[in-house]
C-alpha cells in the first residue's frame, strides 16, 4: 500500500490514471491535494460544452461565464462544443480565451435574441433577479448576492478542491458563505457543460415568476444592431445572425494553428442562420494556398444540415481536397446547383472549369467520405466531384436523397461505362478514372426502392475497388447476378455484409455467402428459405456474431411463395420462369428425402408437407447450432408483404423444445434474441425457462411471444423477473 501511494505521487502516473476516469471522478480526485488538482485539471477542462439552457424549470442557472474564466482555463480546452442557441457574446468570450482548440463543434442555431442586445438583456435579468430576491427575502434577513464571477469561481472551487482560485475575480466570492455547490447538476461525464443562461439566482420559487415575466417581456426591448446603429429590430433579425457568424469565424481563425476537426451541425428550420461567405472564407483560410507545400492541421470537416451555395462548396473543396482526410456532407442542400452544374456534361465541364480554374486539380487526400442525402446535386455530379478524384478512400458512405427517385436513369447516371468514368471536364478515358485500391468499407443506399441504381452501376463501383472489402452495405439498390459476381472477390475478406431491401437478392445468394465467407461476423438480409440452407454447402462463417435474416419455412412451391415487395416486380419484369422451375424441382427433391426417414408411405399430402417442414426445421437448427459465437439473433421479417394471402403463406421456425430448439444449447453467448413480430413462433413456457437457464448472458428478447395476448404477457413477466428486457 505504501508503494501504491508513492506511485500516485508521481504526476506521470496520475496523468495516465486520469485518462481512464470519468469527469466526476476527476473532480473528486482533484480535491485531495494541490498536486492532484494540477494533474487532473487539464483533463477536467479538456472537453468543454458551452450552451444555453432552454429549460425554465431548472433549480439553478449559471449566467454567461466571465472573460476571466476563459482566460484562465482556455488554454486547457482541446474540444469545444457550442450548443445553441448561443449568443454571439458567448462565442466572443470563447474566441478570446480558447486558443488551442483541436476539435470545434458548432451546433449553435441562431440566437433567439440578437447578440448586440445581449448586454442590455443581461442587465435587465440581473436587476430583475436581484429585485425579486429582495422582495422574497425582505422578511428573512439580509441577502448576500453572489456576482457572476463569484458564482463561476464557486464552480471552479468545487472542481479544484479547497485551494484558492487564481484570477482577477478570485476575491469576488469572499463574502459568499454558500457551502453547497449550486451548479452540481450541470456536471456531465462527457465534459464540462458551461450553461450560459440569461438568469442567475438560486433555487427559490421566485424563478417561476421570473421566467413568466421574462416570457411576457421578451419583445419589449429596443434592439440595437452593431451593423445598423440607431435602428431597432425584432428578435432574430439578420443583423444578429450575421454578427453570430462573424464571431464564429473569429473563433475558427483564433484556433487555426491547432484546429484538426471542424463540425458544423445546424438542423434548425431554414431560412435562419445560413452561413454566409465570410464564414466560409475563414474556413478556406485554414488551408494553405495551392502553391504552398505545407500541410494543414485541419483534416476533418463535417457539414450537417442547412443550405450552402454551390460556389461556396466548390471553393471550399478546391482549397481543402489536398488536405482533408475526412469529409461529411449530411442532409444539406446545395443551392443554385442547376446553373452551376447544368444538365449536360458540357455545361458541367464549363461551370466546373470556371470555379476550379484551368490548372489540374490535385488528387484528393480523403480517406473517409460521407455523402448523406445531399439535395440539389445530382448523383453523377457528386460522383465526379467528390468520389472519382479520391483514390485513397478507405471508407465511403453514399446515401442518395429520396428526391432523386422520380428522375429517369439517364438523368441520374450516364448511360455508358466510359461516360460514367469521365472526369468533371468531360475527358473520356479508356480505363477508369481512379481505382480505390484502399477502399475497405462501402455503403450505398437510396431513399426509395424505385431509385434507378442498376445492377451494372453497382457492379462498376465494386469492380473499381481493391481486393479487400471488410464492410459492404447496400440498400434499396438492385443486386443481380452482375453485382453478386463482383462481390465474389470480397468473400475472403468481408466481415460485415448488409443486403436488406435490395431487389433480386435470393436465398441462394445468402447461402453462398454463408458458405464462402470465413471471416464474416455480421450478416443482414431480407430472407432465406430453409431449402436453400439444406441444399447448400456447410457454413464456414463460424465466427458469426450477428444474424439478421428471416428464415422462411413455408413448404409451398417456390413459384407461389410470397416475396418482398422490392423484388417481386423485378422478378415479374425479368421473366424468371426458368429459375422458378429449378426451385420447384429442388422443392420436389426435398420430398424425396423423406424416404431416408421412412415417411414415404404416407398418402396424405398435408402430412408430407408437415414432415418436410419438420425435417427442414431440424436441419436449420443444426446449422445455427454451429454458430457458437453468435451474440445477436434476429429472426424477424423486416421487409413488407402485400396481400393477406401472402401473410398467411409465410411460415417460420417453431420455437419449441420438441421441434428442435434444444439443439441451440451451444449458443451461450447470446445477448439479444428477436423473434417474429408478425406471427407467432409457438414459444412455450418450457422453452422460455430453457432459454433462461442455458443462455446466461441473455439480456433482450423481442417479438411475439405467444399466440394470445395473455400468453405473451405471462412469458414477458417470466423474462422480466429474471432481468431480461422484453
């Protein structure tokens, strides 16, 4: 024990231990001694969140922090998040004190009150609080108000132990006799949350009356703008917003030397709070000019929500593409895209050359690219601008917006492969523009199943990738024989495969994946028929941890089986009669296997179907029993079916012990089991008890547990009594 205490006296040891402690633990540990405080203080302030609380029912409020707090602690802040609405004055304080920020996240919406009037409103709030506090306490003895800086120093004292707080305002709290920390509810494990609210005071009942008066008096002030003096504006006018973005630009510029990640998350309703050109120019200034050989510290940029002009976007991309390693454009709208890019390759070439100038664009350094529901920019334009010129991509997430669903295929994609691989200047090449030899993760999804992403176009993307693909997720796209042939190159390396809601995906394809991918750990698809499992080769994915595939056990002829809505129309249009005939012959061959079980002497056709279903179920349970590392087992049907007859025709596994459930005794790592939510799987009470006794790590059971509602409730209570969520 003595040696352990000596080890904790070393600052290096405390710094290592502090990396594994939560913020609350760090605050308690910093109270031990001054030396411990000096070791843990940088970790306490490393992640800071500045936000305004909109909840008037909180017991305590912390006013905007004084400048001294940011001057003292600003050098310790490495990750700063602005959660809005945050006033521009608060952003200005952060820009004054924070000069070594590495991760800056701007999630601040437009302030409800213009920043230029922040001081006037704050004075009104302080006076109102003081008057209300005096009126409520006139019979309770003299009051002892605490200044803004004093309240912040109380917070620092709570975090730093009994040592005195150094700073310009350290003496302002000397007359406050508060022994409790009124702001302890603001502490979060994620980082320091600086709650800057227009209000001060304690947890008295006067807060309710104060907030009711504030709500009534919100629009009774004369709002003065810094840009337009002597003019009054209503709350939320453009003058305050422009000032807000100017302050944010100052904050970005102040931390340009150390800034590595910049996130702009603005999901409040348009049109308020759109970043203007001066802000984007500041972001562009974070990157060195093209003639310079120096590198930029800013390597990650995220823009989520809101609008951005096409010219601004291209100016940012032109300056950032040689330096950024991560780019995210999610749920944003590109304005004036049609005049900028046009509808033809020639117009795209001319407009892009105007923005990008005449010299060749340097190759992009992107390693991770996310294009999620980008409106106003055609998929072909997104491909030409961001994807085609990024040869070092390691992961690509491309989710097309649903607004493209009504367009024809020629408007979304060019028709020939050479055109598809044109660069943005229209120069045709015999070979593909770039090959993504380092691409290991690809996610291509569309908003609607009617989106015209053909089998050949998906295959083109896969053919231009390298030989190693660890994650492949396709959604609402057509996966036919051409795409599946291209996927075959990745069977030795794929770890995560998701083919849900993809048309033309058959159960035989899923069976080939299970029998050909030894490193597969997660698989997700619409459905697989039990006959495909029985007729296929043994599974080699013995390390599988997650299964999300519906197992169809219906014994009807495959030509009459219901299929998901996304693939039924394609099967009819492509004339898959030969494939259905082959499946029908295979189905008839299954009945021949009944001879091996001595059941061929029965003349009743329904009895033969029941025997066949029992045989298929036994084989399926045997295959599943080999997946001993399975943790997540989802047997629910996640694709829609049309028609009542189709719903009745679908059958799945019987979840009873006498039907073979006990064969899954080796799946001891299961934590989540999702049964069918559309039809019963005949779970009995004995089966539920068996699951509880043998699957000791089971935490969640989902789905329809019984035929009747009473049976479901009884089994649900049984699981819940044993600590399993239902």
